[in-house]
C-alpha cells in the first residue's frame, strides 16, 4: 500500500472498532504504543511466506504486532509498560 492508502486503511480500522492497542501518553503526547488484536485482523502476517513455512501445531489466536517508543523516551521502560498493559487487555478479552 502507498502511504495514503495505509493511513486510510488504519483509520478505517480504528473508527470501525477493529483496531486494538495501548497508547502511553506523556503531557497529552503519545510517546509509546503497542498494537495487538485477534490473529485474523492481521492478514498480512498470515500471507507472509516465512510465517506460512512455520510448522506450528497451534496457530495463535492473538497477536502483538508492533511495540514502539518515541526516540526521546527510550530507555524509560515504556515498552514493558505498554506490553504489560496489552497482555492484560488480551486476557480480559478472552485471550
């Protein structure tokens, strides 16, 4: 996808209620996040040749696809915070 298409795709997911994630704010500014969701929401991973070649007995029901921390806030443990929050939410949602 081109940049504009990707932005529209993600915007549609957010406003359509199919996107899940955790965002950590500092002074009203997002500085870290973790994207997660049901495996079927991440079709691009399922189509990946390397993933298809894995010999998994059980396919994952949930995925954590992205953890990001702003470069100005790295080494502060924020990745651990958003990952922990995501795991808690996944558990609360039945994962």
